[in-house]
């Protein structure tokens, strides 16, 4: 699987990258955000929300597991970290195959429930505010999305 990579030097730059990606998202898109605590997953999600035209505060759904936001498309933001030791059927399919965009933090804890086609985004802490962001597309839709995003992002 081809990976696409870029560097963000500030939280504001991370927000801008994610906002630009968010503007390209379509219904049924599933994004998996991976990274250690403090790597920028919630910041990235806030940017995606901005790109989807969502107003208001977006924060991590750590204790609620799923938060829904309304914008150009609905955003379903999941933090499944708390499901590490227990399997619960929370109706994930209703979100993955619904009319919005699904973002999953700590997706490895529900790996067997994820759609085969998705975009996995890994945020790596480099130093200070610098982050390395790596996109791993799984499926034709996400390969095309990465090509479109990186073409626009690079200004070519």
C-alpha cells in the first residue's frame, strides 16, 4: 500500500491540512486516526470538522465513545480507546455505512468491525509542535482521495 506523507510544524498547520482534506470528503468516508496521546488526533479531527462546515466546539468523545456533529455532511467522531478490554456492539455499521463521515481514534481496538476500505492517518510526534502525518489508503476511493488531496495540497 502506497503511503503519502507530509510534515506539519504547528497545530494551526495541522488544522489547515485536515480542513483541506475535510473539504474533499464524501458520505461513507471512514478515516482512522492513529497516534500516541498528544500526537494531534483531536486537533486533526477539529480541522476535518472545519472542512465539513461544522461550527462549534469539537472535542474528543473519550467518555461517550461517539459524538455526532452536523455540517455539510454529518461527522461521526469515535474514540474507542475504552473498548480495549471489552467488546460491545455499539452499532458501528450504522455509522460506517450511514450518510456521513466517520472518524475513529484508536481503531485497532475494533479492527474486526472496520470496513475494508478506509483511510488510515498516522500522526507522529517529531518534536515541539512538529508532526509527521502519514496517509495509508485502503481501497480505490481512498487512493483517489489521497491523489486529489496531495495534488491540491502541493499546489500542482
